């Protein structure tokens, strides 16, 4: 064939070296011979491009063009200047020489994506060479594919963004946490405590139930169910012939007993420590739950004791308000002590200076309220051991809300308010002024939360380990604190939540906002536990993760990220390990067990053995599974041979301060220590000497 001007010009520009591996593209070579030479070249890979491969390439190009043309996606796929120059340089080299070494240069990196793109380049060269198409079109295809290759990761990320944007992700500020909060704060008693109509009766719970004879599990023809009247009091469960019977037919001891509830059959089995048991049957699920809760409380907090003698009911009601860093507990002081109100310790203050709207508790966390408000936590601690951050205005809002919910006239009630030990005196004086002068309560009493927690165990001597938002360890002997052994740390349960949040963030579960922190707290309370041997658990978990996996269904909460199940492994015991190894939390202090041992050592020599056997846990994080056993194990390594360590934890240790406040309010000497409006008007802050 004749050589046209274009071919001659092209031959002048490109003069490839002739060797054994060079493919000659001269015009006098027939197309059949060119194809045959390409097939015989062992260094060039032969790629059979079928219809499926071509279609896949076209689909990829279409997807990339769709992403590049989408105005909602940031167009950042344009190659940088140095990348363009590098691609053009590679193309010029390929134009001068079509050796297999130049072709294989595009396959550098070893990645599957680069190999796929390089194979497509080889396919285009083979196809166009066999059809004798000008190589300039091949170079354009190479430049296009090289650009896609270098930015394929970024393009795939944008495609994933398009797919995920099709789901309606709930913005954090629009998420309603009501369902989650109701489950977190469901442990309270809405109904007011039941008072006995019989004069002088001090039973925690009473009423008719059916029973079987002692140590009989099934009904027989001769010994079946019999209806009896029961009273739970004085740490025992008494049963009578009827309500008017003066003498009990028998009783079972509730101390250290095992209570098993069977909702399917509406029965309860109470087994004493000795193995003696009693079967009882109720008439409705509500009665079953009420009796089950009452028996558990009576087993840990007997209604009548010899060391704390209750007084007769006064004409004025005593309202207890326990405002912690995370939660508020409130209710009336009575023998059946359990919070009637339980909600988050947060208030929303409007950002509009002309608006006086405020909300507290769950209502403050609703999207419509928190969107235009500032969330205030009145008792949240700052990271200092000697300072507490209180907000008097938000405290006033919470107290007024509690009194309104309980239906109490402030002028006709005495208020017992729990107080962290780190609250300065001037803030206590300011709060007393608000309560007595602005709200108008008739009398007030302030007491430290950790001391009240010890009263909940019906004792006045022991080591109280209060693990709430912060940690308080206080040795108390006969009601008096030993200042030398007191230890306080500005971290505790909140540090566990923060550590868990950081760990799960690395696993792709991200909850950062104040409202989303309740999700992490729920996971902590449901799944976290204390390891008994941390090093062994870490090693075993890496070998067998399935044995350490725990999951919680959260679909009912409609989380912002549409997550249905939270499944974690070693994170569940790594987060709380900082209690014993604070360096894991970035804290350069000693562990919990060393602080408790310091408190024991601060006691007189003749009382240390007793204190070793009377360590009491309280606070929300005190309920952490495995904490009691781990603390006993760590303290045993310090104690001399022959001295046993015993750590006590009640089922209601997260309400210990509230229950202890109710015990204190029932003492005959309680009214003598109140600060009344008249005393405040006369003496002012000097009247606080009654609390010391």
C-alpha cells in the first residue's frame, strides 16, 4: 500500500529501536502479520476481552461519570498537576517504545485494582493493533484509565457516600432519646409507699398470698395451697392465719436468702441460707412484681433494727432529693424507702435572653427543647479533686419540678438534700437561701451522699466505696469520719463511659454528642463487666473472640445511625479496668484497691480486722458485675494471713444514698438537726453548725 503523508510523518517522529522484543508498527506490515507477532511475543500478556469484561468496563465508566456529574458530591477527583505530568510522561515513553517492560510498568503497586486497570490497557492496545487503528487513540484511553486508576479509592469512597445518603440518617439534633431514657430510668416506684392501717405496724409489704408448707415445692391432695396473710418486716417474712391474728404461724429469714420469681406461674420461692424454703403464689403479675421487689429490699435493708430506731410519723412530710452528677432520685421518707422519681440530672436553659422557658429531666432532652437551649448539668464534676461545679439556678429548677411532681406544698414539708463532699460552704449557703427564702420550704437538712450510703446498709461503721461520677472512699467508725483515710478522685463512672466511647469509636461506632452519650452509658450498664484476670482475658480473647462477644439489641431506640445491634468483645472489660489501673485512663494515680487499703490502714489497730470485713459499695458504677469479687481479690493480696476480706453490695446500691437518707429521716433525732426558716432568718449561715 502507498504511504500517505500522515504515516510518513508518524514514522519520522517515532523511530523505535529494533530488537527481539520490539513490535514493529510499520505500514508495510500486513495486519495479519502484526497480530501474529504480538501473539508470539512471550513478554506481552495475551488478554481475551470478552463481552462481559467490556460491559464491566463500560459500567465502571458510567458509574464514575455519574459520581463526577453529581453536584451534591465534592468534585475532588481531578488529578493534581504532578500526577498529570507523570501520566503524560508514561504515555510518551509508551509512544516511543511498545516493549513489554513499558507495558508492565503500569502494573506497579501489586494492588488488585491497579492490575485490573493495567490489564484493560493491554487489552485496548492489542485490540487496536490488530485492527490497525492509530495508536493515538490508545494513548488517550491509557491516559483516561491511568487517571481513574490513581483516584479509584477516592471515587469508591464517593460512591459509598452516594449509597449511604440514600438512607435517611437522623441528625443528632433531631434524634428523640425518650425510649432509651425510659429504659435507663425505669428502676423506680411511681406509686406512693403503702402505709399500714394498723396502728404501730411497720411492715414493708403486707397482704394475702397462697403458700405451701415449708420445704414443699408441689401441691398434694393432703397438703395443698392455703391462703395466708403475710408481713415483710424486721428482716423476716411472717405469715398469719388472717389479718387480725396477733401471733404469726411461722416465718422465713430474708437475710442472705435466695429469692426466685417465676412470672409464668406467678409464684415466688424464698430459700434461706440453711436451705429451708417457702413457696408462695400471687394473684396477678403486678402483685408478683411488688412482692418480689419488697422482699429483695427487706433482705438488704430491714425496716426495723436495734441500732436505728424509727420514730412515729410526723404531721409534716419529709421529702428526699438526691441530685447526683447523672441522675436525680426523689420521694418521701418512709419505711418502704425507694425513689418515686428517677430521671436525668439535666436542665435546659433557653439561649434567648427574653425567654424564661426551662425544662429538666427527660423533657429537657427532647429535640424541640434542646435545639434552642443550653443543657446544664448542675452536679457534674470538673477534673479537680478539690473543686465542684454547681449551678444554683438549674438546681432550683429541678427542686421546684420535684415538689410539683410529688404534689407537695413547699411550706408544709421538710427537705433532706444530699450533698457531695466537695461542694464549698458558700454554695451550700446560697442554696439554703434559695430553698428557705425563694422556694419557701419550712426546714432543710444537708448530708453527704457517701455517709448516707453507709446508713443504707444498716450500720454506722465501715469503709464506704462510693463510685458514681467520681469516687469517694471514706472510713467511718460509729458515725464519725476518719479524715486521714478519706480519698477522693474526680473520675469514676463517667471515665468508664468515656473510655468505652473511645474504644468503640475505633470499631466504627461513633457517639459523641451529650445526648448520644446516653447510648454509650446504656451499653456500659448492660454489657460491661470487671475482669478477674485482665492479662489472661486479653490473651484468651485474641485467641477466641467468640467466647467474649456480647451483644445488645438497640433497634427499639431508633438510633441516629440506624444501628440495630451493638456487639463488642474485649472493649467490655477494657473500659472499666482503669478503676484498678488508672494509667489506662491516662491518670497518674493509684488504683481503687490501694485507696481502700489506705482507708483500712488509717483506722485504729483494734478495729482494722472489723473494717476488713465491712467494705460497702455504692453508686451507679458500684453495680458493675465482677467489681465486688475483683476488689476482694485485690485487697486479699494486701491483708495479712488469717484476716478475711469481705466486700458487701446490695441490689440497690445505685440508690444507696437515697435509701440511707430515708433511714436518717426516720430517726427520732432528725427534727432536732433541721434548719428552719426562723433559725435562718436569725442566724443565717451560722446555723450550719448543726450539721457538723
